């Protein structure tokens, strides 16, 4: 049956769809804080050596596996088998945990600015209250999305475009304003040396957040086959995406240099910088806090909608995309409304665990920065799967025919995929080193430990679930009530012990937390070794 003309997606529309998912004002702000005006050079390098080839590789993978929805896990499943497909789905889901926690915290920050017009609300909030409010927001939005899921999807789409519009507005008004009398660059001197970053170890630790800022093109991969002439139109869309992203990141960073001295940036720039920027823009144009309030409410609406959609979509995706072979039955259990209730509990539990790790940091700003930087570790790590799948495809291209092909020569294409895989893996590893704190201070060592713990738990749990599923197949159930009770009690005791250690010295806290975690893991392992009592369900 011939598809009608109006059902095709044009390349400008696809480019715009990808653009909204890839870059935002906060991404520009975060990396400006990390690298100052030197980030301009980093953005140029990223666009031509990373974003364009990355997006075009995604296009070929989406074209090959279009019948499976074009998702990342289906690409790995189709090239490397069922287990790695499952594990990719898990890691993609696990990478969403820090993101949704970060989104929930951004909601709190947004409301603070929307109601008070300053950073006073979050500046005075204790860490424990901040964590508690964040967790309450999780619970509220799990309830809200159940009734308003479709509305939230519409709101997140509208909010996404509104956020993009506010970013463009900021860049245009800043650059136009600079030509007016009375305006000047806060960053001085402004010359070629200012925009060249210092390529040292600290720089390497910030690359992960750059990659985190520009990834997301895989979300539009399934639309490749809905284009009329994908071989011609998809590269146009991706090159347009790269050009728009390059324009916005370069001029966005330059615009920030108008209002902030890149040599002396506020410590809370990652958390409050976008609000400071719009506040400064409004004051320069003589409209007070108008721009800031518009941006604050735009951010609140967008982040609320995004949070609700994410909490629902990520849980459903995990349960639906991994199948019966590796996912325990108790996680697939649904209530009368068809919701994976135990999946939601797992999401909340892991989100609470991540928040608990950060609650002992000195200030709320440290929590926000740490969580953001955690995204800069886990998200690039998951992106490695994309390049791995692409390399597998190009190693045996005859087995994977595609309507669109990135670089006809398989050897060159494979080497390009390997290059991006190595770069992304290196950025992930270097990103584990803490940022935004004094090197080798107590806080630095604590953040290093909780970075490793967070990665170990989020990724390691994905390796344990197939073993739990195996127990279900062998015994009929994974654990009996006594085992569940013992594991829950052990976990709670470990958590209480860690909370009790919250006020101790960092070095003592790190040592004791490691010991408690090791003992808890040992006890959980010993509990799990025992066969469940209800073995009579095995053959039922």
C-alpha cells in the first residue's frame, strides 16, 4: 500500500524535533560554569567531531531496526543477543534515575524563584528538608501522571518548545543589547585566548557533561523511515541539528559572558544561573524581573510535565522491553489499572537511595551539583551502547541492510564508531572524579565514593535481576516472606546507620559507610542463598 504524501516527515520538522530533545538553556549554563568562555571552543569541537557523526550513526541504526521501534535496546538485541539487549534497556533506565531526581529538584528550585523572585527559598532550606520535599514530589507525580498522563505529554511538548524559545530570546536580546550604549562584557579581557580552554585533568572531567548536554538524538531515530527520501533528507536534518546546536551553544555561551565574569563565577551558577541570567537581562532592559518570572514559570510547567511523563514512561519501558526471560515476575506485576506498581516502587526506592547519598553533602547547592555531575557520568556511559551497536553493524553490513548509510566504506565507518566509543568511555571514566569542590578535600573524597556507589548499585542491580528471575523459574518464587523481611530489615538498618553517620567527619563517614555497605551486601547474599520455603510452586 502506497503511503500518502502528508504522512511523511520533512527534514526541517525532524531537525526541530531532535533539537528540542538535544539542547536547552540549562545545558549551556552547566558547561559554562565548568569551562567558562573556553566552552565556546569545546562546543565547536563537539559539534563537528561528535554531534554530527553521532546523529548520523543513530540515523542508520534507526533505519535498520525500524520494525522493532528503533530503540537503543533493540539495536543491541539485534546485534548482540537477548541478554545484552536486556542489559542495555536496564542501563538506559538506570541512567534515567539521576535525571528524574535532578528534574524533581529543578521543580523545587523553579517554584522557589517563581514565588519569591530570588534564591532565598532554596538557600535557607536544610538538606534534609530538600531531600524530603524532593521525595514527596516523586510520590505526588506518580499519582498525578496516572490521571493526567496524556495531558502531561502535551504540556511537556509545549514546555519544551517554550524553553527553546526562551533560550533563543535570551541569546538574541543579549547580543542586540550589547550593541547599545551602557552595555559591556562582564568577562574581561575578551580575546582569542579567553575562548581557548585549558586542556588539563580538570578539563577531562567535564567532557562527560558536554556529552550529556548533546546526546538524545536517538529519540528521533524511529522517524528515519517516515521520511520520503531518508538517504538525502536525514543527513540534512542532522546537519541542520548540528548547525542550530552550534549556533545556540556558541552564542549562548557568549551571551552568558555578557552578564557573568567567566573568571569569577557564582558558586551556585548551575542551580540558579539561568534565573540569574534572565534577571540580569530584564534589569538591563528596564523591565525588572519580568523575564525571570516568565522563564521560572515556563521551567516549572515544563519540568513538572516532564517529570510526570518520565516517571511513567521509564517504568513502563523497562518492564515492557525486557520480557519474561530476565525480568522478575514480581516487577512485572500490574494493578487493576494496568500500572506496574512494583516497578514504580523500585523507581522510588532507587531515587530515594540516590537522594540519600547526597543528603550528607555540606549544602543544597552541593547536592544539586553532585547529582547533575552524576548525570554526566551515567548518561555518556549509556551512550557507549550506540557506538558499540554501530560498530557491530558495520562489521557485518551485509547482514544489516539500511535505507540510509553513514559513510559507505565499512572500515572507515567502523573506525569512526570506535573513535567515538573510546572518547565517550574515557569521558565517563574521567567524569567519576568530583567537580565543583576543592580537589582532595573531605567533600571531594566523599563525592568520589558516592559516585562509585551510585554507579555500582544502579548498574549492578541490573545484573542481579536475571539471577532473581532464575530463582523464580527454579523455585516458583524468588524469595519467601521471611527472606523478604530479612532483606528489608538489613537494608533499613544499613540506611539508618548511614543516616546516623551523617554528622561525622568525612573520612570517618566514608570508611564506616564502606564497611556498613560491605556487611549489608554479605548479609543479603547469605539470605539469598537459602531456598525459599514455598518450593511446591515450582511445577505449578
